[in-house]
C-alpha cells in the first residue's frame, strides 16, 4: 500500500503548482549565491531579503494564503539579514539556518510532547498516514533538522564565506532531497488504505 501523493504536475490544494513552489523556494537562494559571487555577502543578503519577500508575496497572490514554513523562514531572513547589513557582520546571516533548523526541530518535538503532530498539518495534503507514521516521520525530520543545524555550524565556522554560501545553496538542498527520498519506505509502510 502506498501513500496517496498528489499527481505529478498538478496543483496542490492551495492552488500552487509544485514546480512553481520549487521556483519560489530556490529562486531567492540562487540569487543569493549569484550575487554573493560578484558583489559579496552584504549585497547578496540585501538581494536575498528582497527576493524572499517577493517569493512570499507571489505565493500569497497565487494561493490566497501564506505557507507556514516559508513565512517563518522569511521572518528570520529579514531579522538576521537586517542585522547582518546594519551591523556589517556576516555572522548573523550565517547563524540564521542554525536557528531556523533548531526552531523547526523544537516545534516538531514540542508538538509531539503535547500530542500535536505539526508535520501532519504541513504535509497532510500530500500524504495520508496513520498516526504512528506521522509520529515516526516527525521524529525523523526533527533529527534531520538538528543534524542540519550542527552541519551549518561546522561549515560557517570552519570555511570561507563563499564556501558557506555554496554549501547553503548546493549542499543543503541535495541533502534535504535525499533525506526526503529516503522516507519513501516509511510512507509506504504507514500509508492509510485508499478509499
């Protein structure tokens, strides 16, 4: 039995096409990488902040709502990006992923502690799982977010800014996609039967 994902190439319940969601998520990161290569971290941070706001606005216009995780991420980008530019200290933009990943892990685990499965509210449109499956998937994603937070700390503290930016764009995304793909067995094992 397999989970009931949306058909490839179709819009989600919110009306947003998956390819568009990917563009809205990756566009600001690619701009950040490109601008950093030519103009440095401070200009790249400013462009990243504007691009995040534009992506968030486009998503809102297209779906009529703000997606939870991109909204939280945008708030952190604006706060830490603003501090980076105002104080001319790149540390703030570099620790932002660490804080976001620990926050997401904390929210997921905190939700489980009070019998709330926040991951289900974020991914419930895509997959129909038994409660035990949602709990296990939540533990896995929380652990993954903790690992990413630690990895971000190792990279930004031990490598150049350019290396960190490349890692952020070309390392974290593939790691996330690989981790998500590795959850296929869990999704199949804990899928609810089709109606």
